[in-house]
């Protein structure tokens, strides 16, 4: 089998993976870095992020404010030592990006501009119009081209981690162009594989967000943490799920029901604020979990607007005026017109909550290290955890940078600590076995199941039972169904048994990842008998700090459902309190 | 809820099975609001799982789904069925080798992009000047902002007759991206990039047809970038050869 040897191999070349690669190349130009990605780096889903990246920069702001907003926004499930590190590094990372040439939007005096975002008490979201993630990704990708020590393997799909003596040793990947399996030997591996929103049918997430990175670690024995916390973004286009960024509301857009009422005031986020003058951390600038939940409540009351794609509310931006919409939200306007036929300059846009982000992911400590020696993780696939039970918008892009770099430094420290390379025999045996499993899937005949069929059933199960509000009955049903789907997955037969760019095969592998992630979501949700942040149980409506101020850990079992364990949350200075988004309190 | 049956003719090529590319017909029920990509996804899911193509974001920023739609370079996620009353013919992007079905080999573009050093090369002296942010006014940002919007979809390469004739030509998007950095007030790397931009297969290969800007889904206007680079390179030449004292 063709083999590539590297000091550090990175799986994923989105924001997190590129940041990690650059940090390694800068720290030691002699390091051999392999950057492996199933898509060309600039196709990674970081490109879709619109609103911006949070970091304290302005004089009226402080690290304490960012800390409090993040921890409260996360309903006290965030690890506070990790949040502390995060907010401290955040401004440095954003300035670093500036120095690499990111085209941040500017104030008249030439300093970087910031905008308001949901759940943030101060304006601290750096932005590049409404294509912030796109610019961050392209700035990182183009910057990475100056480092010869970063060797890229574009369109290589990682399939399994290799291990020896309880340490990571590398992984196997399919070269998509040839269909050949390649072995990557590396003493340290960093997983930056992105999120898993595609386990749901209606999502802002692109086709590539199938949880592969999470599944790679999970199957190698690393727990997935807090998987039950799935973020719904309140404002997706009902037709396609395309996101209209929170910056729409940051700039002053408002949400109304069918009676024209700004209904958020009826759900603890009032009193109503003046039109066109948004007030931070209240009404439309409340946190995403609360706003999405308010939508659901209004929908139960019949206050929403029926559309051919389901119920919607209206996002009204007309009062912002054409000039401001064009300057600050050009993509939003373009997409509303293209995909909904509605121009936000002249009409309110129908929107509804849409699956957006996984707060959970690969269990790491605050140095981005997993419990498996040599394995690190960063970005959306990881759970450090700074986001707790509900991520604040614009914390994620910053997280990619801060922990992408942190993972790189930790990998360096790990190498310097004298970590041994794995033996050739262990690597060869592991890789051959991985290739054997792949061949078996590719050549299998007589299977009764199809990729598309199982995927549809999985998505339907998740939508019906693991959405904004959950119950014991629904989750229990989902768990049974997902276990069954995992079993039936073994009977998949591919239609395409050829080698070159076989997307039937790749989608089958992605489905395998998604089923594992989906089951972890459902099992953790079933076991968490409380409501916190994005995890809302109709049968356990209150937060229960006595029993559940803890992270869930799902531990993989190849033949059965995962075992669920718990880990205490790190609390350093902020005791769990009330999340207050009523604008009246100050 | 409008639905209609749409006829597709999709180019198929599997190097392991096919001696040559051929067209395959699909007749599928489509919703009126769909884009071509939705129809391809529907075909892949319900009709023919062997069809291969690239896509991810479905919002015209990842740049994956460039293909020829009725002979024009388009993003499949932004080609609305309502704009195509009859048969829709879908082919891989022109001027690129076909890897499989609608998937092209894009090594050439990726290699060329690296050659123009598309990253910030600090101005001499400025590099160590501090670790804080550079100041940049909105007006300075505006000078290059449009050229940062390139999503690397390569539609402009498929539209460019010169690239079809001279494969060595570095092409519209790469020039626009090189120019983007030259025009950035924080950058000092123009002289280095000029080696590629003004070289034999740089801007001078362009005969200014302007097709690149017409097909660009992001309004980058690479033709404008090419024109600006040409003008500036000409000025360079004059200052060097006719007014050498200016260089002193
Ligand atoms: C529409 C949208 C808007 C958003 N807006 C914002 C915002 O304004 N602010 C904010 O902070 N956050 C935002 N987010 C969230 C944020 O963009 C993401 O969480 C973040 O970009 C994820 O980055 P990443 O580097 O972890 O993963 P990605 O950018 O998704 O990259 C994942 C990488 O892993 C690779 N990969 C995956 N599986 C494999 C495999 N098997 N083998 C090899 N490679 C693999 C992929 O090829 C890719 O390179 C938004 C998200 C979406 C969807
Ligand atoms: S310049 Fe326009 S058409 Fe060309 S690659 Fe960039 S975005 Fe695509």
C-alpha cells in the first residue's frame, strides 16, 4: 500500500485544519505536515459562515463580558477554564488573521469594525460583510500556500485511525481520484473534520458535514461529548434551509408572527425594542436556543405563517434601507431573491429554525488533546467545551482559530516529549484490515439496503424525535430505530463498484459516520432528563443542576448502543444562574 | 406547488468502463423552484446512484459545482430550472480534463494559484512594525475587495477562449487573485507577483474577450483585473526603459 510518512497529519482542511497546519509550519519548518481533506480546502464548509467571529477589541468591552456571555449563553455547561483561554486568545487570533490580509470590514478611521450578535452584551463580532467565513477560509488557504512543509492531499477521504499500544499511529484514506487506499503514518494526528448537521434533513450544513471526523475518533475509543446539544439557527430559508445570518438581526432586522407581532417579547426576551435600534442581548438579539424555542411555541399556538415548505415567521429588514442591506448584507439579499423570490429591501422574508451546529463532538481537554495519546481535535468536530449547551453565534469561527492553533502546539509538545513511532507491522496490519473492510463494502453483493434509503430513514427519525423539543417516547423510539439502522447498514449494497471518484461508496461511508453520530445524539438526549440550552425536554422542563451539571460522554460499542458516562463541568468563577435576556434589567 | 417533468442529458464518463464520454438521458419530475443541482441530487438519490459530481454548500460560496449547463459555464446551485424551458444538457466544465462524469481535474488551476503568491507579503520595514492590526480605510478596502470574492469555481476558465487555446495561460481568476494582493494597502509583494502576472503566460495572453467577467457568478470582474494589471505593467515598462531616472 502506498504510504506517506509525516510528523503530524491533519484530517480536514477547513478553518481549523488550515490554522493548525500554519501553526505547525511556523513553529518548526522542518516538521513534515500532511494536510488531508475530502474536498479541496476552499470547499470546506467554513466558507459558508456569514456573520463573523467574536473577539474583544473595542474599548467599551472586556474579557469578563465575553466570558459571562459565553458561559451564560451555554447555560453553564461550558468548561470555564477553556472559556478563559478562548476569550484571551480570541483577539490575538483575529488580529493575526488581519495581518495575514483578511479583508475585515472597517470603521472610517481604518480600524476593524465590529457588529452586534445574539447573546452578546457588547459589539465584538468582527466581520467581512456577510461572507466572514469565506474570507477567513480563503485567507488561511492562500496563506498556507507559502509554507512548503505543508503537503496537501486534496480529495483524500480518511477512513480509519491506526493505533499501536494505545497510541495513535496514523490513518488510512482513499485517494478519490484512483480509489486506492493510502496509509498515512504519523505520530500525531489532528482531526478537524467539521460538524454533522447532515444527520438532519433540514440544515444549513453543506453536503460534506457528515460527522466523519467525530466517527473516526469515536470508533477508536475516544468518547463523543455533549452530543445531545444540537443548535437550531432561527432564520433559515424554508425552501432550502439556506442560512440568513444572525447579522440580519444584529443590523436591526426584526422577527414577527402572522399578526405582525414581535413575539419574542412574549418569551422572556422583551420588552420590545425600538424598530431599527437593536438592543444587545434582548429581543431579536437573544440567544439562538431561546429564539428557536419561541418559534416552536408560537407554531403550537397557530401564530405562524403556513408556506409550502412548512410554517414560517417573517424576518423584516425593510427599515434598514437598500444602502445598508447592500453594504452589510449583500449575500443575504442575493440568496433571498434567488432561493425565495423575496427581496428583503421591499418585503419581509419568511424564515424558520434550521439545524445549524453541533455543540458536541470529540472529547478534548483544554489543550485540544483527546484521551487517546497522539490524537488531537479542533473545530466543530471537537468539544473542548466552550459552547456548553448553546453556542453563541460568532464564537465558532474564533474557536477554529484558537483551538486549531492550540492543537498544533499540543501536537508539537507531544512529539517533543519523545513519542515513539509505531512499528511497521502494526501499521501494515491495521491498514490492510482497513482496506479489507473497504473492499468488502465495495464488492458486496446480495445486500438489500441502499444508501439513500437508510439515509432518508435516519434523517426522518432525527427530525421527528430529536428536534427543538424532545420527549422520552420520541427519543426512545429514535434510539431503537437508529440501532436498527446501524444493523441494516451492514446489508448495504452499492450500485457503483468502480474505483474512480466513486461517490456511491463515499456516501455510504459518510452514512456510516452519520449513523454513529446520530445514535450518540439520541442516546445522550434520552439520558439527559432535564432541559438546558438547546436540549429541551417537554417531560423535564427545568434545568437540573444537581444531576446534570455534567458533560455527557458517549462511548462507542461496535455491536451495541453506546455507553453513556458523565464528567463534571469545570466551574472556576461563575456559578450557574438565571439566563436573563429581558432588556429591562440594565 | 409546481412540478414538471424535465429532460436532462448528462455527460457520463467512467474511465474504468467507458472508451469515450457519452450522454445519458434522465427524465425526472422536478419542483418548479429547483436548481439544476437539486435535480442532480434527485437523480443520484432516486434514479442513478452511479452519477458523480461535486457539490457542497448549495449557496454559491464553496465553488464546487461548476459545470456546463446548456453549453454555458454555471454553478449548478444557481441555475434555476425555471430559466430552462426545454431539455437541459449538463456537461463537465469545458477546458478541463474529465476525471469522471461531471468531475474535472483541477490540478492546473490549483498549481497556478500558488504561483502568484496569493498571500500578504509585508512591505519592507512594516513587517516587524508591531503585532497590532494594520489600519485600512474603507476606501482602501474597496480598491481590492471585489477581487477577494473569487470562489475559485473556474467558470471563467471554461469561458475563456485563450485558456482553451493556450493551456499555459495562468487565466482570469488567478490574475484577479494576484491583483487582489497587489491592490491591498497592507501588501508589498507586487514586484514578486509581477514575475508571474506579467510573464509570457500572464496577462499578455489575454486578448480581452471579456467572457470571464460575463460568466463570473460573484461579479469579481476578472477582466477588469487583467486590464488593470496590463496598464500597470505597461507603466512599469515605461518607467524602467524610458524614464530610468525615476528608479533611482
Ligand atoms: C451557513 C453557516 C453559517 C455560519 N456562520 C457562522 C458565523 O457567522 N460565525 C461563526 O462563528 N460560526 C458560523 N458557523 C459555524 C462555523 O462556520 C463552523 O462551525 C466552522 O466553519 C467549522 O469549521 P471546521 O474547520 O471545524 O470544519 P469545516 O470547515 O467544515 O471543514 C471540515 C474539513 O474536514 C474535512 N473532512 C471531513 N471528513 C473528512 C474525511 N473523512 N476525510 C478527509 N477529510 C475530511 C473536509 O474536507 C473539510 O476540509 C456557520 C455555519 C454554517 C453552516
Ligand atoms: S473569477 Fe469568478 S468565475 Fe472566475 S473562478 Fe473566481 S468566482 Fe469563479
